[in-house]
């Protein structure tokens, strides 16, 4: 009778290496994606610069609900609170956008 | 036994030990990865937006002049541009009439911009950013260039003419001369670009005023000096330079915003719970395991090595997993989890086309604030347990 053949088992370290290899491959694919994305972004930035120059734009169009988050660069800091006396800022985007420092010459920044 | 072989064996033991308590360790890994995912996603999305603003707004007007009255912005008289004629270095002053138009049917807020396009830089290249149609001839009345959201609103209404209401509720219609490309959505999505006279007519703005003045300067180095001269010449105005506009976008997506603070506080709270749980001591089972290992001849440094590897594996895997998921979330799903906060109640929702820029410094910061303290919190209680005699540790169990 043949002695029982010992079953080959994978070391825990081997399993870990397999997981790490999979993660490494995923990260490599994402790195390639990031490089391709950067090249695409550069092309798009050229178009955006043309739009900004030709139209004299000053702000990004991310949120359109409130004028102080649609045009934060050229808005007044008081705008979120000027609807009525004692008004509080209530638009959700106000929580994502930090208030900019009061911009402009003649506003204490000279 | 070589150092490498010793550590490989310790690693094997550590993995087996982690696997024995897989439910607990997996939940720690997932929660930890979730916290890192939240912080990394916020970092990536704000970095991508800041980068886009930085790249695009490099072509913004060098100086923008707004008139202030009683703490509010009001229309600026065109006569102000004549007052600037004495300032050497100004190439030209271009008035703009712009404002917001609320579309009652769709509930959307559009930005209406009226300007003399032929006086703007790069006006000859405007057709490059149009997906359909072409830029109307300078001074041509009744033609509009519109963003994609405006076009979608128009299609829903089923008309080809863009009909808008003046403040006195009389209607004015424009033909759509062109639609901006999707690539410029982040700037033009809600825009309606008109001739300046059409915009005056729409908003009933008198002919002798404008919303603001764009000043173009011959020498870029002179911008701060010229801005100061303008501020002195027109004391009732706010003078915003391009550098200030770009600076605004470096801070608006910062950690000081409320949402970011919530993310940060959540992460901190989760982490404090972790650290407290770990630092408050080992479980009786873990103490027993350490004591048995010591009785079997393991040294204190071996036990510390086990705990160190445990910390590296759990925290390292959570870090890699969290950061990878954060990249996928921002790059492939457009940061959809943050979108409700980013756009709020906006009816118009531009496609952001975010391309996250992966910077080592960003991830290093997250690593230092998450992985390193976790490892410290893992090793210190193990050291205090492993340094006492095994018999006494086992006797207490």
C-alpha cells in the first residue's frame, strides 16, 4: 500500500503575494490610466484657456445654485447673508466651498 | 537562520494569526480603508478642481473692476474707463454686462454674458470651442452662443429659438448660433453669450453702465502696479487681479470648508476609536497567545515583530485599498459621492471630467496621519505585554 502523498499546501505568505500581485497589477493599470488622463486633460485645458480668454471668464461652472459659489472670484463675502437681515447661509454648496479671502485692491489687500 | 528567513516565518505566523481572527481583522481593514477612501477622495477631487482652475484661469482678464456701493456690487459707469486712459500700460478696457437668468420652467439658473467679442483676446479662436455652429459676426444682434445645459433645456421645450424674458416680462428671442463643446463644460455649461447690446436689452441695463470692466495690460509684471493705480484713481471700486482670482481657487476647495471638516473629523473620530481600542491593551486571548509563544522560547523582539507585521499588513492594505478606491471613485465615477454636496440644489449639473493628478506628497500625508499612528498603537501594548515574564502573564488568564 502506497504511503499517503502529503498534500501540498500554499504558504500564507504565498497567498499574500498573490493578493499583492493582483493589487500591483490594478495599480499599474490605474497609473497608465492617469497618464492617459493627464494627456487628455492637457488637450482640454488648451480649449478651456481659449474659452476663458475669448469670453473673459473668471470662474468655474461647478455649482450654479448660488451666485457666490458660481462666481466666487468676483463675488462679495457678504452675499450669502444679504437676502434679509439676520439671513443665514443655507445653500448646500456653501459647505463644500471655503470662503475665499476678500479679493481685490481697495479691500485691504494692497 | 538568516534574518530574511526568520521574518518570512514570522510573516507566515502573523498571517495565520490574522486569519484566525479574520472577522475582526476584516472589519478593521474595511473601516480603516473606508476612512482613508474618504480623505483620499476629497484630496483627489479638490486637487483636480484646483488644478483645472489653475490651468484654465491663466487666461482670465488681467484686472477686473467692479463698482461698490453700500457694501454691494453695482453697475460701473462706462465713464470710468475714460478715467483710466491716463494710466500708462493699459492695453484696453472691455466692458461686460452679465448676470443670472432664472428659467422658471426648468428651475435652472443660467449665466448670461454680454460683451464685445471682437475686442477680447483669442476672439478669432472662439470657433475652436464650439461643438455646433459658429461664432456670430461681431455686433450681430439676436444671436447667442449657449452651453450644453442651455441647449438641453431648449430641446426639452422643443423650440429652436432661445426665448428669454426681460424684467418687465416682455419676451426677447435669440437664434442659437453655436453650442459650446463638452470639454469646456466646466466653464461654459450654463452660459448664454450675447452681444453686449442684446444683454443690455435683456437686463434693461442703461447704455452708460456695465456690470464690470475687464482691463488688459501690456506687461504682465506691471499688473499689481497698474491695479494699485486704478484703485487709487477709482476709490469706490474693487479691483480684482488675475492672480487674486487664481488664489481664490487655491483656497475655496480647502480643508477649511465645512464639508472637508466633517470628513476630517469623521476620520479622526474613527481613528481615535481604533487607537484607543488598541492602546487600551490586548485582549485576554492575545495575552495568552503571547505568553504561550514566550514559554515556547520566542523572544520579546519576535513578538514585537509579529505585532509590527500585523500593523503593516492591516494598515498598509487598508491604505492601498482606500487610495485605489478613491482614485476609481474620482476618475471613473466623477466623485459621485461628493456630487450632491458639490452641486447642491443646482438644476444644472455640468460633466466635470475630472482627471485626478496623483501626487506623492498627498498620499504621503495621508499615510503619515493614518498608517504610522496605527502601527504605533499596535506595537506599544504588545511591547508592554511581551516584556513581562510569561508565567505571570499566563497566570492572570
